[in-house]
């Protein structure tokens, strides 16, 4: 019945039933997963954190729980906790690069550009054709006043034939040259 109601996107009643069941007969990982899933889907992110952390207490390497926990923290704007959950995911799933962009994005949002660059360089190495990673590297390098890196990635973006917004990159190149004191190149 809980699963049927979840399919119909009615989440409050299954949570109430799961709480009743837990009070009378104890809880299980399956019940915690159902409860956190219901709460997450009903956008009760703060409430979903408790069953998720309980799940991770019993089963530390639960990828699903960490992903949902990370998303709850993201929705609540809790960047430090989101970063912590994302880092746990990257440590747990070493061969899986899917969580590295989230780590880099959160670090950028927290203005921790030096740390973000480490993840972005790794991503750029692993997926050299991804223009988004190059753009993020360029942006972080600009914030850190590492103009040589910004310029190198700016050129790589400009050489990317599928990139549509070239005027922005030409403008960025001009700003970088200006900041470096290369007046002639800035005006070109």
C-alpha cells in the first residue's frame, strides 16, 4: 500500500504509517529508505535528513542515501554538508566521475576556487572534450588571478568548434590580457 501511494505521489500517509510501524515494531533500513524517499519527494528536505543519516549510520556506504542526502543539503542551501556528502560519494565510488562535477560546483559556489581547480583539472583530463569544465577552470583561474591558466583555457574554448558564445570568450581574453598589462593583445 505504501508503494502504491508513493506511485500516486501521496507521501504524508505512508510516512505516518512508517512512523507507527517503527514505534510498535522497530525500524529497518527498508523503512528508513521508504520514509526518506517519501519526505524527499514531498520536498520536506530537512525532515528527510534524519532517516538518511540513520541509514548511513547502519550502512555507511549506501550510495542512494548519500545522493539523496547531498540533494537535501543542496535544496536547503547547506553547502558545507552538501560538500561533505559529495566528497563521501567520490571517496566511495572512486571509479565513478559522476560526483566530481558536484564537488567542483559546490566548491565554486563556496568561493573555494583553488580546491575546485583540483577537481576540474581531473575532470578536464578525463573528459577533454567537455567545454563546461574548461569554462569553469577559466573562471576559477580568473578569480585566483592565475591569468596564464585562464588564458590557456580561454584559447582551448575558442578553438572548440561547437562552442556558440565565442564573443564572451573574446571579451574574457581581452580582460585577461588587460589584467596582465598586455595592452596590445587586450585591444585585439
